[in-house]
């Protein structure tokens, strides 16, 4: 299986590049807008400890909203089920930065992966600590999960997001107006922008994802119950309003980021990281989604049997 999978990944890299269907980069964040969309990398961390790669798997990129998975893991480890008093667990059916839903539902975000929900998670990370301490917890979790200390924040991306993050600032103030933000909005958004600007390669991200996949080779950072909770949310909410389409095409839990990253989980089997910076209309990696679909078809990995 491993030998065949390695050849498949090489073929997949060649096919993705030949099709040249890259999508559009996230140009509303200027630091990401100048990235060449014609790039692709993939890494697959298997349960037996092997790591298979193809393409630009070692190229660092801004993980953006993929970081929400690991921030959520940190918060669930600290306060557990209490989080759900402040954040829902339902798909949004709307844009990831929608204010409309927040108004309709009186300041309780639909789930922790839309931006408003992620801001509440960040607010929990900040409770009783400074922004630097909150960021250190997330980065420390990632470094331990990946077994790699060379994971850092891209300060240029963080500054670019902060300079153009007006909608996120509006969401934070809206949350505060409903009493669902305990820390100053600028502290929450500043921490959130830096969290999203964490830079990782597919190799690092696939290794970090082992703790979400529950692989035997992974560091023991999450209980089985929390792994199941996070995987369920990734399946139903991880691709924003494209989550249903992704579940139909791929059949595996996943979380996307507008930097073009994609973390896909085959529970108990593999952690998969894919990167291609061009996005589709939902804000998910266009080539990355196709690659995930082809990988699932080849391996037969699916949570649906």
C-alpha cells in the first residue's frame, strides 16, 4: 500500500500541474495576493509513522484558518464542554465572515470555524493571560504535535491582515455588544491575526494533524472524545458553506484556510496536508480539494464506509 501510495502522490502532483486549474489567491489580504497560485504540495502522515510527500511539500505557507483547529484543541483542553455555551456546533450556510448570522442569533456564533466563532475561541485563549501567552500556547501545541520547533508566525502576513481586517474588527465589536467577548476587541483581533499568520509546510501540518487523526504514532495531546468532537466539526463546518460539497466529494473531515492550506483527516489512518494557494468560490483551495477527492478515491478512505 505504501509503495503504491507514494507513486500515486507523484502522479497526482503531475496531473494537478498539467490541469493548471488553480483558482484565485486571497488578494483581499495584500501579503497573500502576490503569491503565485500555480503551486502544489501534499504530505500524508500514516499511522505507522511513515510520511509520504509530493510536490512542494516542504514549502512554508500561511495556514490561516487551519489554525482554528489547533486553537480549538487548546481551548477544549482547558475548559472542555463549557465552550459550547458561547459557540454553536452547526454549519453556517453563509460566508465565513458574515455579520448577518451573528445579528440574527444574538451574538452566539454558529460554529468555532467561522470567523466570529474563532474570535470567541481566541477570547477564551486570552482569558487570564496576555496575547503573547495565548499565541505561545497555540504555537507550543503545534510544535509538540508536529515534533518540530521550526514553526513561527509570519509577521508580514499578520501586519497585512491587521491593516485590512476591518470586518473581523466589526465582528469582534458585535460580539462584545452582545456580551460574548470578555477581552478588549483589539486584543482579540490582534491575537487572532497573528494566529492565522502561523507559517507551516505540508510536512509540518500533516505531522501536527496526527493528534487530530488519533494516530498511534502521535503525541498524546488530545483525548479520543475531543478528537471525535473536532473531527465532527471539521466534517460539518470545516469548509464553510462548501462543507457539504466537500463531504460529498471527499468524505473525510477537513479544514481549509485562505492561504490555500487544507488539513484532511482519515481517522485512525492518516493525516493529510495539501497546499495550493488558488481558491474556489467558497474560499477553499481549488487544486487542493481536487487532490483530496482523488486521494480519497484511490485509498478508499471515508468516514462513510
